[in-house]
């Protein structure tokens, strides 16, 4: 006969393998009543797989609410018993891991402020040695994929078998649209580096507001993310932390129902044939682009030789502005964004400068 622990472990495994995996709950566990009522309403939606709540809250400044600590762990355990929802919390120290496991927390995650510090990640990883539960790791606050990758590798080295990633956006000075800029190309690169590893999006921390949650959630699903972590509170405006980005369980249900859930592939013959044809065309164009870029760099090499022989500087600001302006005008007619053109030509220009620099100093 199966014990309650065995049954819950099987449920957690089932949820871990489910796509999409939906994790929700309050930013902070404030009171027992708040945690249990939020969990009850989330369970009633039929859409939420796991209950999250902040027990320890790393805050930017002293004096801000930093969580109730271990006092809140029994509340989560009680909420799980009432609703059947597995639980997950953020941990930043070995002590956090120890206390969370005492209260049968089913999944842990390492937060963005912890991921930036290899010493902290190693401490948590060492505490997880021999622990057989899923562990998620958020991207570091700053856009450094080596720190994110390093955190994953530290967990792998101590034997953690079930590891997932959480994309919560990156700090960007002067950014106004998002609380944390998504920089989608970075989690996409992590998917390439760790194929098959679950990648969850945290729109709440990317947006910092309720109005953009749906669009960011939809974009992550369109990019083949494996699930969402969204903050929900029974009375968001009165939340003790991150009030602006939390939604009620009722609003969460509306948001989840509005998302178009997509899949990575299809077995429909017509789709496969059409996609194969279009992708082959893209491959051919990519080959042509690479050839053209190679030819462009050869011309840059020749220009570098002339500049070297005539003691002319590599950077010619007026010429560079002329190239960009011409590209903007041409690109607009072709449906290319100014942002893309700038990034593309910046990369081409930098490569050209490197080519000429080698020639100048050879």
C-alpha cells in the first residue's frame, strides 16, 4: 500500500513532466489565512500545478518586508494538505534548504540574486547533495549566461538530476517598459546549451505590472517555453511585496485561458512538407548571406591596407553614419526594424574593424 509521501512524490513527478507546467501563488507568504485561501482559489481553477510562495525574500533595501521565514513553512504544508497542490519556495542558503525540506517542500528554486554569487550557489548545491526533488534556477540579475550555466553545472556536479531554468528577465539601467528586460535571445541561447532541460518563464518579474502579463506569457509560449510562474494573491493591491505585478486567482484563470498554447512540432503531412520547403529556402539564403559577408570582409581587408599605407585611422565616423542612415531607409521599405538593423550593422562593423586592426598591426 502506497504511503502519502510516495503518492505526493509521484504527483510531483507527474507535474514536473507536464507541459505546460503552471506554478502560481503569492509573492510572499504573509499570513496562514492568506496562503491557504490563495491556494484554495488557485486549486479551484484547475489550471495550477504547483503552489509557490516567498518564505525568505531578498530585498533591495533594509526595512522592506523580507518574508516571515520558517514561520510560513507550516502554512504551505497545511495548504498542500487541503488542496493537494505540491509546494515550491526560493532558497538562498543551506539553512533555507534544510528548513524547507523539513516541511516537505516538493520543489525548490534558486533566485536571481543568489545565482549571481557562485559561492552562494555552491552552498545551496552542497546542501542538495543526495536530495531527489526538482530544482529550478533563475537567471542572474545581470545578463551573464556563464553565471546561469555555471549554476546549473554546480547542481549537476552534486548529483541533482531534475534541473530546470526560470527566465525572469535581466536588470537594465534606464529600462522603463519592463521591470526586468526579457532579452529573449539569452534564454533562447540557454535552450540551445541545455537541450531538453525545462525552461519556465516568470512574466511577473519581467513585467513588474499586470497589464503586460498576458503578452509576455504568450511570447514565451510562442518561443517553446515549458511553462509559466505567475504570482497570484487574493487581494493584490494589499500585498506586502510586489503588489503591482500580482493578480487574483480569478484573473489568473482568465489570463491562462487567453493564451494560445502551441506545440513544438506536428505530424500533419502538409505542415511538415511546407515547413521543410521553407526551411530549405532559408538555408540557401543563409548560405548566400554568409558568402556575401565573407566578400564584404575581403573588401574591408583591402580598405585596411590602404588606410595602413596612408596612415589613416580605422574608424571613419561620417562614413559609418552614412552607412547606417542608408540602411535605415532601405530597411524600412523591406519591413526590417530599426533596432534589428542597428544590431546587425553594429556586429558587421565590429567584425570589419577587427579585420582592419589585424592588417594595421600586422
